[in-house]
């Protein structure tokens, strides 16, 4: 599962020039393959030809589809199956939306019915072939063998921040994802190059510059994501010794382990929970199985009824949040549930992002507006937690799930 990105420094989705090129040329190629004389189909003095309108509408539909599916966020030379699914989704959305719009507008008169299908094939092939060529080129240019190692079985994952977005870091992320059983997860990456901020490396977001390290770690902590270690790529050559020393000192002040990837790849397991604790929990669950089943049914019915009854208030609260703090309207935090299981707890956002679009920090007293304060006072921000109850992460009645650093050391994690 990919980690959500809480930091406001990650930026927005981008459009790659080659992706825009294929968005423009794919409908033209499709029409040319279907009818080579489509450019001369009608005099421009008689109005916009149907073929021209099809090209224009397809381009307009492709751009937002590319942004929604974020196909330009990934680096082409690190193209993965995850990126391929995103490309297929963007292509399908482009073809479907453009065809539907033109059908309503002109019933696709003047455009052969097979053109949208041909356009989708051309667009998908172009986007994937571009990425495949970049991947093959970089594989030949940077041939490295991935190290594999067997690890013991922990119950928790170590949370890692990687410094350096390069081939070595990408292979490390993939190695950790293929580890069985898994012990470690990379939740964010930092890089000294400003142009890479907001991009992704092997599915992990590059959330900021190396100089933003402290602010980013603090922002993840607000969302309940406690960083355990910081790994420095061995291939990073653009960082000065002073910068590396400064990050090392910041890690020491926060109690974080700072090491190079090559030193960390022994993948020492995280804290293993005592097997006796898990066995006793399982025994208790078996003895009270009937009670928990009935309790679960009551929670499903209750949460569903409350969601329906509160739907008007939910829509009003969602609209106020959208107008007040903007999208996204949902805030999430990682909490500790039953048996120490981590889950994402959802609320309506009531605070503005810690940083503005220019990366300037917003004072804490300015982040909570009057509307946000009113929503919090009325507890409307907690309505989305009914979804957590439906999913099974929380209970309608029971201890409140806490953030990891608020969990009492003397008590076992409960739901």
C-alpha cells in the first residue's frame, strides 16, 4: 500500500512534454489512419469541421485525465506496472469523456465510429512505448544488480525517509516491497534538485528538498507517521559534506538513525511483539465470538443509519470545508487500533495547510479559521469517522484510537 502524502511541500501534479505531445497527435493520427483526407473534408468557411472538433475535444479531455491519473508524476526510466495501470486509466477516461461529449453535442456526425477506439490505441501505445524506451535506455546506461536478502518476521514496519532520488534508491524501494515478510517501508524521498519535487521514484513521492528535512518530518508526525530512520543513497554526489553532517545532527537530536543504504540493507527487523500477547488476544476473541459478531452487526446498522440521517449536515460541512480551506476536504491520521493494528482515521479538514504555494510557513494561529473552529465545536469534522466504523477500523463504543506517540506505554493497544 502506498503511503499517503501529508506534506504541503510535495507540490501539484505535472504534465510531461511528451505526454502533451501524444495528447495532441493521437487524435490526428487516428483520423489520418481512418481517413487520410480528413484535413480537406470541409472548407473552414463553412464552420469547424467535425474532424477538427474531434481533435480539439480529445485534447481538452486528455489533459485533465492525465492530471487526475498523475501519469506524468512517475519517472519514465523507472516505469512500473503501477504506472502502466495509471496510463491505461487515463487513456480510457480520455476516450470515454471525449466520445460522450461529442455524442451529446453532434452525435459524432462526420467522425467515423471506430476513430475513438483507434485514438485510444494510439494514445496508449505512444505513452507506454515512450516509457519503455526510456526504461531500456537507462537500464543499459546504469546496469546494477539488486541485492536480495532474507529477513526475520516483525509485526511492525520501520518508516524510512530516503535522501537521493536515483537508480540505487529506486532499486532499494523495489527490494523492500518484494521482501517477504516485509519489515521496512519507504514513506518519502528527499532530493537536492528542485526540479524533482513532486515527482515520484518507484511509486514513492519526492516530497521536498534536503533542506526541508525537519519541517517534513514534523508534518508527517502531525498525521501520525513516526519516522524511524533516514537512509542516504550511496549514489548521491550533489550533496556537500556540510549538508550531510547537518542532516546527521538533526537526526541525532530527534533520535533517528541516520545511515547509508548500503549499511542499512541488512534490514534488521523492527520490534517484534511478544507472541504470548497475540495468543491471549486470540483466545479472548474466541471466547467472546458471539458477542463481537452481534456488536459488529449493530455497528454496521448504526453507522449506516447515522450516515443517512446526517447526509444533509455532511454535505453542508463538506461544502464549507471546500470553500474555507479548499481541496482535499478530508484529513487523515494514522492511529493505533485493536491489537496494535495501524489504520487511517478520517476527518473533515479544518486547518489550512502548514505551507502556502510558495513554501512559506503559515503561522499556527492563522491556520484555523472561524468556519473551521465552528465545525470543530459542532463535531461535524468527525462525521467521516463513521466510514471507519463501517470498514471495521473503529467501534461506535470503545476507547478512542490514539496517535502512535500518544499511546500509553503501560497499556496494550486497543480498538
